[in-house]
C-alpha cells in the first residue's frame, strides 16, 4: 500500500476515534486528554498524507 494512503487511513481512523472519545467522556479527564491527542495526531496524519501528494 502506498505511504500516503497509510497516512490518510491511519489519520482518519485516529481522528474519528478521538472525536468519539471527546463526545462521550467528561471534559478534563485523562481519557478526554487522550482523545484530544488522538484528534491532533489524526489531523496531522491526514495533513501529511494529503500534503505529500500535492504538487506546487
């Protein structure tokens, strides 16, 4: 599988999982903080995967 596809797929899964955690857990808990980290890393993964395929 292409590297950019791995970044996009992994980033999307992490983003959706993190958003589910943020929606379902009380704010300020350690689990909520973990969900926030997952959202940030998922967004970064999506950005890297898409950015590697863009030509300037």
